């Protein structure tokens, strides 16, 4: 049981790390330094998609 839990934890970490790496590589390919969207007013909606 412990081995299964450790395997699931390591798999989850590897999956999240892979997604983060893919996002960073896509941002570099698109010419952006940072793949995160800016949110200057902390409302949880990125500035690019915020209608206000």
C-alpha cells in the first residue's frame, strides 16, 4: 500500500512538472518570457481577458 501511495505521489509530481515545462517551452517558442497571465487587480481574471 505504501508503494502505491508513493508511486501515485511521484507520478503526480512528474505530471505537474511536465505540464509546467511544456508551458514554459511554448512561451519561449511564442517569444514571451513568462507564460503566466498578468492580473494587476487580483480579482482572479487575467488582464487580457477581463472586460473591465
